[in-house]
C-alpha cells in the first residue's frame, strides 16, 4: 500500500514556494508503482477531487499532503493517458471545476526559433 506523500518533501516545498525548476516533473499525472499518481498545487482549495469519466468511481478525493495546498491521489492499475479535471471547494464553500494545466506534458523539440532565419 502506497503512502503519502509520494515524492520527496523537498520537491513539494519547492513547488509551494514557487522555486521548482521543472513543475511538469512533479504536477499532473505520473506513473507510480503499478498505476498513476496525480498531483496538484491549488492553495485556494479546502477540498480537491479528481474527476474522470474513465474510472469507477469517477470521483476520487485527493489527499492534502502539504498545508499550503499540495494534493495527491494514487490510482492503482491505471495507465496514461488519463483524461481528468478537478472539482475544487474553497474555504468559503464555493465549488469550481478546473482543468489541470499539467494534464498534458510540455512539448520539447530540438527546434530553435533562430532556425527560422536560416
């Protein structure tokens, strides 16, 4: 059985303090043990749920692993790609549906903008 947090506390501290150099390496969905872990940093969230139509049940509560708003959920036996979004409940009780900007990995190529002039 997996335990929280699933990454080193220093990585979480770097995310919540805004100094992590590669947030796509931490946030979003990532392979973990025999499934996936989805991580999010949403400081305005009192409660955060992962919503995905491809899982049963489609709503998964996320575990707060840092008091500043870093959340995780472990999804055993689930593989990438995973379509999902979040349901966030604020400390004031408002509910919002959010897309995760980290749900799609960044695209890196060997292309450089200066090559257009060549």
